[in-house]
C-alpha cells in the first residue's frame, strides 16, 4: 500500500458532537472534556461553532468556552464559522484556525444556512480577507461533498467547482465532508484523484461520517490518494443532518476506531491510542452513550484474544 508516513487527526466532538445533543452540556463540562481530548495527542480540536445561538443553542456558550480552555502548545484549536460575523467572534476568541463552512448542495445550503451556495462562497472570501494579517488559518469545510439528504448523490463536478472557488478565494486547506456518511471508496478515490490532479500541493482532508459502515474503508482509500488529515469524533458522537428514520443514532467516525486502525497498521499519528481509548470510555460513561465504537465494543486485537482465552 502506498500510504502517508503520518496522519493528522482532528477531534470533532466538542463541535460536531455537542451540536448534535438535545440537551445543553454545561460550560464547565465542555471545557473539562476539551482539555482531556486535547491531552490524547490529537493534532487539532474543533472546540465550538461561532453560530447564532438560536441556530445551535447547545453551543451558545462558544465565546466562553474558547476563553476558558487551557490551551496546549502542541494542539491546534479551531472553530467553525458560518459567516463573517462568526469570523469576528473567532478572531476575538484568538483561535488558531477556522473552519469556514460551505455546503455544495444548493438545497441544503438554503435549508441549513439560509443562503445560496454563491452567497456562502462570498462569505468565505470575506472570511479569508479578515484572516489576512493574522496568524489564523482558514479551512474550507465542504459539507455534502458526496450526498445530500434532499438532492441525493451530488455530482462530482459540482464538488470540484466549489473546490475551485474556495482555492481561488485563498483558503489554506480544503476538507471534503461525507456529511451523510454514504460515500463509498470508489467515490472517494474519484473525487480526491480529481482534486489532486488540479491541485497537487493542496492540503486536503476528509471529514468522516459512518452511516453505511464504510468510513474506515474510505479513510484507507483517501490515504492511498495522498490524504493525510481526517476529522473524527470520540465515541462517534456527531451528525445532526437529516437521515432516514432509524439512523438518527449514526454519527461521525469514532476517533478511537480511526486511531486504532492507524496504530495497528503502523501509520504514525501523534494521537496516543491508549489515551484515546480511555477518554472514549470516559466520554461514553459521562454522556450515557453506551458502546458506540468497535474499540468500545470489542477492544484491540490483543484484548479480544485475551477475552476469548479467558472464556475458554
């Protein structure tokens, strides 16, 4: 396999996870959990979203969370910003990076952000302009890059056109998101091969959801295309998009499963699997999630073998 020497792991639970919960997690608990997640060795943590409190009430304490967390020098702290106003708040909060949200689907953009794709792209241009002269990096997080709950399969040409637009706007990074978790490895390969053909030096990542159980297969495929940055969430907590009845509990790819695979394959990552696994168990207990990942259900290869041997 032609794989990157190292993989950059981005932790999404504080934003994608808390955003998805029905109940508000108190600020003290958010701050404590963010600090524990950062201590696992992940490269980045998306700590919150500077969205209007009425749109995402569970993250209405974004400014306070950003102010109160004790930051580690070896971790990048980023936040989602949906527009220029969110960027203003992010700059005031002194984050290291912002995730400028773009959605490829026109219908999803209008339903989720009350803007057309063109209007969102104009906001991205303004966000990039606001970042000039600062140390804040801008990532374009491209939702519905593969599927949309309203439009179904998104044509690859539409996704590539948005990539062209955000690159022209001057973003530092681009991340394609499997928002509905329905992409398969062949679709992943086709999209990333096309992106790298146009922009061989672009920093491109993959935001992972796991509705169809193919996210780790998609990860491996993306790695073979040259992708070395992946968004995941402890315990797989995340999502929040419109899904068919019965799939409401399906969320992001669990960080512990991602790091377990990378560690087992000998792919270097700064995330420490033992700490990631322990933190996942703590999060599952504290949020009453149950066993939501393969690591939490079955454990590592050695743990499974030990369990079988003990039963015999």
